[in-house]
C-alpha cells in the first residue's frame, strides 16, 4: 500500500516535470506570480538602517580622530543639494552681531513658507529649543550638520532620513524672533561656521569648491 503511494507520487512528479520541460508552464500561463527579486522595501529598509548607523557614528567625531574635515562640493549633483528657503533675502548675516556673534544667517520670505533640507540627511533634532523656537538639526553624510530654527511648524521627526529638497518645516517666529524668518546654521563637530561657505545667498547657488574645516573652528576653501 505504502509502496503504491510512493510510486504514484513519483509518476506525478515525472508528469509534472515533463509538462514543464515542454513549456506548458511558461511564465505567462503559470498560475502563481513568480517573484523575480526581493521586495524593494527590504532593501530600502536595510539601506536606511546602514545610513542611519553611519550617520549616528559620525556624531562622535566628524573629524575621524584628525584635526581636519575636507568636504568636496565640486562634484555634487544638482539633485543632491537645495537652498533652504527659495527666493529669500538675508536680513541678518552670520557673525559680528552682539557680544558672541550671530551663529547663523537670517533669511526671510514670508510666514509659513517651505523650508527645504539642503542635503540628504538624518534628523537628529526636531523640537522647541530655547531661543531657537521650533528647531531642526540634520546630520549629513559629508560630515556637516545644518540647523533650521524659529519654524512655525516642524514636519519631520528625529530618526527620519530626509532627501535634499524635502520640505522639513515652515517659517515662523517661534523662540527669540521679531519677524518670521529662517535662522540657518552650518555646523561641524558642534561648532558653527559661516553658511556662506556653502551657499551664495545672492544667487542661491551651492559654492562648488572644496572646504577644509579645522577642529578649532576655522575653514579654508580652494
Ligand atoms: Zn539668526
């Protein structure tokens, strides 16, 4: 009885294999969908986790144990950067204001205007933060960090990966601000640098040069 069962099974397998080899089960008539590749969400998720890991590690030391960080903006593609507030005017430049100087640049358009992420990055802060009001900090793979503050509304959360040009917040006057504007900072290793190192505020273009940031707070371009 058992032997008969095994024999019957073998015959069935043989018939099925024959049918396949004759092309009766071609991909177009096969009754079940044939998976051609892994679901893309798995790959994207893994990629995102790897990116987040490396961006988190960077927090420890963007200088990687040395005293310099070299950022090459000369080869960056147009889709990989974005001016943070299109059409904005500078209402207060970086540095030289008050006793300790202005830690960023103030740029203005109108209330509730779209604020864009300047590079792809990881959201490391998105919350009210003292005089900054609603504040967002992004960490970028090139070792730089950018900060966006006085926002009327933050649209991203800590731990999110954002793309260059993604709307991350709306302009406001939360915190210590007398008008709706964006206070934008460029930081490396916790120190602020002149945002003019990366942007020409007149043309709203990225400065396509190589910047060498030094741990002491200096920067050199070439
Ligand atoms: Zn400011």
